[in-house]
């Protein structure tokens, strides 16, 4: 067991449900088992960049059961500003990683728990290697695309929100004899769309891993009507391209492009191809802000405890992971290298096809 007495914890990248549950578990384990102090770094690495360093002491009264029920992150997070090429006010870029390392030293940290996804881990690991920081990672991403873990914090809740949306769309679809198109998040992987579509009784699921044609989707909708049902449910992942392979993105202030709009594209094409009245719902960030599901709370708690135990054992540069119904840990380098998109021949794709769900191909 190491002599670490003060550990830091931060959330980095996009928010999701379950982040607070990770922090709560880490504080309980560190405080009750090892007698350590835990400092929460505010706004990810931004808190370590600021002077004075922005942090708060996390003690047991702060991290009660209510914290586990809260969505988002009490510490705040950021997914902007690569510290190796940080945008400055004059339009230039500066390597500010020495300042982050300095913030870590200023707080007297013996180790740092970073809760993030593959992008966050890649940056945090480079900083840790440069400054000799003791880093442990906890995976969170609603996309569930980190291949070294079977599940990431936030995924189950995001799926649950999408399923609830389908449950709510079905009655109004039946009432008005409509095709309802639901666009869900998912960056470059279709895990949310696939899982939610199966659990929510969708007729069509479109994911970026499987090419589709509008005619195949329209044919499925005609089959649905021929069977005597007057409505249809379509789930589409935001990263799905147009039928001819074009990306659908929106341009935001500053020129940043983000996924968005494929639902409208599919809805318009289906309306023309079928003559059916079509409506589109885009869930967007609704999938991130919900209170965590019971499974996300359980996984987050197990991850938080194991992360602290790794520090106690002096095992750094590792990420906790879920495998075979339990918690393990893997090298961070291995974790961020193992990307997991949907397997077109995998169990859930076979399940969808077995249920008669069209994947557009």
C-alpha cells in the first residue's frame, strides 16, 4: 500500500449521468478505508490551469445518497481547449500542460482520478507522462465505444431516456397514423440507437455501421401498414450518413460542426417515399442530463471504489473497466486504442433482425 494521502478527482469531456456517483464512491472509499483527503478539481483540467487552482474538498457530508441521484457533475467539466495547443485570446495557441502539472503539485496531490472518455484519457495520459503524475482513469461515455470495457458510465441512462421517448411517441403515432422518427446521440457508434430501438419496439433502426437505402426503409413501413398497423417507429443515430454517404452536420458559432439533422433528412425522405405523415424528434442532450439509472449508479460506485484501491496498490496509468460481471483494470493506453463500434454480426444486430426490425439494408 502506498503512502498517498491526498488525491484529486476531475470530470472531463461531455457530461453524462453517473459522474457524481463515481465521485461519491471514491470519497467514501478513500475516507472510510484509507483515511485520505479527496479534492474535487473544478471544470476538468481548467481548474488546474487557474491560479489559484480551482477545487473543493470533498468530504462525507457532501457526498450523501442524494448526490448519487444527481445527473451531471457537481465539479463541472469541459470538452474544449486542448492544453497542448490551448487557444489564447490573441488567436495563437500555447502548450499549457506545465501549468496543469504545476496545479497538481501546488495541491500536493499524490494521485489523480480522471473520469472521461477516450479523448480525455489520451490528453490526461500525455500530461501524466510528461509530469510524472499518478493517474487512474474511470470510463464514462454515453456512446459506450471504449472497447476495453463492456459498459461505460452514462450509457445505460442514455438508452433508458431514448426508450422512454419511444414509449411516449408510440401512442401519439398510433393516434395520428404517423411515422415517428427519433434521432438519438451516438457520435460515431450506434450503440444507443440499437439498444433503444430493440427495447423500445422500433420498426427500423439506422446506425452508422450498417449502410441503408431509403427504399428498404419505405418497404418496411409499407409492410407494417399491410399488417394492419397504422404507425411506424424509426430510430436513427446522429452519426448516420445520408443514403449517398454524405455527413449531416450543423455549423455553430465559431465554425464548429456537430452532428445533427439526419432525423429530418430521414423523415423527409420517408414522407416522400411512403406518402405517410411523418414527424421527427431529436433527443440531443436530454440523454445526458437525466438522473442516473440504477445500473449506472451500481457501475459508477464499483468503478469509484476500484479506482481508489488501484491508488492504494500503487497501480497507475490504468483504467477501471467492467468485464464478465465484475470490475477489472487495464492499461489506459490499451483502453483508448480499443475502439468498439457496433458489430454488424454481433448479438444485438442478430436480435434486431430476429425480431423483424429493419436495419435499412
